[in-house]
């Protein structure tokens, strides 16, 4: 879904910010679009270290809360957030901050697990040292996110909902 949405916007010679960048799993796709600069934010120092191993010249910041202090108002052309919004407790505050850094006419791409799946008990888990670790989810309905976006005067260009399985 992310690759499809990325194809529908431009990143060439643009400032792109990836919020919740993790290990940079989408960075090759983004760099293939020739951004002027790509900046990543994540809460995990370990994931940022892995990203730096893949992309040594990367610019990243450890995120604490929703404030993006390193970025000026209206400086960013494209904000990307993949598999992150449900990790954010206060979506309203986060989207307001993204709006602060976004240039007029800029774009935002948000992807995540469907909120209905999370409401039904869907979990985000990973294995570490042979233990399964579950990450806390904050369920934000699509209507809630659309309402916040509307208050920010964002225009929805595309909504993709895909069912993976039952």
C-alpha cells in the first residue's frame, strides 16, 4: 500500500520526513524517488542504529513525544508515517505537529493496520531472545483521523483499505 501511495506523489527534490522510520524499511523506495533530503524519526535507538547501518549518511532523530523540534514551520514537502499511527496515544497532537512542519500543498502518507483489526484484538508482536513481545496499540478510527485531518484543512486524496485475511 505504501509503495502505491508513494507513486502518487512526488518526492523529487523535496524534503521528506519519515515518522516512525524504524530500520528504514521503506528508505530505498523513497531514495529511488530522489528527495533532496530524507529525515527519519523513531522512538527506538536500536532501530535507528540499524537504519544507520543500512544508510550511513542518514539523518535521524530519536523521538520523544510528538514534537519535531528540529524542523521549522512549513518546511516539509512530504510526511510519511507507516505502521506508526496506532503507536501514538494522542493522534490529534501528532497530526497538529505534522501540520506545523508541512508546507502548504504538501502531502502526508499514513499507513497502518486497520483499526477494526486492532479493535478485535489484533496485536503487534515481535520476538526477542525467544520471547514474544506485544506492543501497545492505540486505536484511532478512520473517521477520527479524517475528522482531525478535516480540522487541519487537509484534503483526502486516496483511502485504501485492504483485507489480508479473516
